[in-house]
């Protein structure tokens, strides 16, 4: 409920004549995709930098396989919501709804939308079907980084056309905002990460969970 209201305030309000009842779940599913991609990326990178750590023992192929399946699931959920919104609005063909997609399928934006379809859904969907990729932390890392990058492109595709213009245009502030806000968040995250244990301390079922994840 909170994220639905936030999605209206942050994005939908940029074009007040347009509305979508599925927009909240669409952004929520996108955030879930970002979250699992980030978790996978951090786990794989930490295991690479400290292969003899306790985290490396916990991040077994079986556990990475489980994380890969969760990412696969939410990629499909996001695609389902995105396709549902498009089909309902496009088939309804109402003048207060259809311009939202018209602005995003013309003037060069259609190629960004096509890239989102291919690199956010089709390619990750095909790769995550493969068991060997989900069980290999470094291969799964590449898929997760691709999905994270496309989450940023998808947000750019949804937000930037609302400000008008003749077509696709990349302003230096687009990259600066992503690098500035994202860099600040990553900096604070890494500072906090360095101060805390990577695995739960004094968890009575941690050992059992690690053993289960090694099967």
C-alpha cells in the first residue's frame, strides 16, 4: 500500500491526466527484481574477494540456485504486470490513457523500450532457465548486473518522456543523477557492511541452514 502511493507521487503524478491501476504492483515487482539482483551481485562479489570466508561457505551452488530461481520468478512477475498494463491500455484506446505509450514508442524511445523487453526480460528469462548458470555464482553475477542496469534504463524510459521534448535525448543530468544518488547509496551501504557480520550472529539454526544449503 505504501509503495503504491509512492509510485503515484513519484512517477504517475508527472502526467496527471494518465492513470493505471496496476502501476503500483508494476513498480513493486521492479523493486523486487532490483533487490534480488543486488543480493546476488553482492554475494557473488563478496565470495570472489574473500573465498575462504564464512560467507563463501554459506553461498553454496544450491543457495545461489535458490536465489537465481527467485530472481527468475520476479522477472516473470514484472513482465506479467508490464504486459498486462500495455494490453489493457492499448486495447482500450482511450484518449486519456494511450498517449502515455505513444510518447514512449516514438521519437527514438521505441528502441529503448525494445531494449527493455529484450535485456530486462527475454535474455534474463532464457539465461535463468539454465540450471548451470543459476548454480554458478560468477555467471549469475553477470545476469544480475545486466538486470540491475536495465532496471535503471526502465526507470529512465518511464520517467524522462513525461518532460516532453521532440524525442529521445540523453542529458548529462540523467547520468549525473543516477551516479550521484546511486554512488551515495552504495557508499553508505558499503560503510555499514564493513561494520557488521556478513552472516547472522548467534543464530541457533544458522549451522543447520548452511548444511541444508550445501546439498
